[in-house]
C-alpha cells in the first residue's frame, strides 16, 4: 500500500543554531543568532517552567472566572513545555532543571 502522507524530514539538532529573531512589543528584543539549538530549548523549557509557577500563584488570588482563564493559559504553557521536553528527551539532552 502506498503512503498518502510522506514522513517528515528528520531533524538533527547537534549542529543547529538559532536565527536572529526579534520579539516583543515593537520587536524591541532579539534572540541572537548562533545560539546552539539544544541550549535555546533548555532555556525555553526553564522560561515555561517559571511561567507555570507564576500562573499557579496568580490563580490562587483570582475570582473563579479569572482563575479559569489563567488555568487555561497554564495548560497551554504546560503543553508547550511538554513538547520541548519531548524533543530534548528524544535527542538525549540531559537537563539541568527538573521537569514538572
């Protein structure tokens, strides 16, 4: 049987680096080019871990409706971090920060 959807190309992060990427309001900040991909993913994972903790604390001090919105955002952050964790685990990167 012929496959309808081809397999995605494999990605080798061992030599991959970041591109110069502006972000934020008015693109005020920039991710520098040349940062090793694994290092960037590790840092992104840590940033998401901090965001999860911040939202968790904030949810404790909000009304029911606002708490639902914050918890929803927290689930998006948790999913993004799980995807990054899965990539790092898949390529065998040892993380400094403990997952979840």
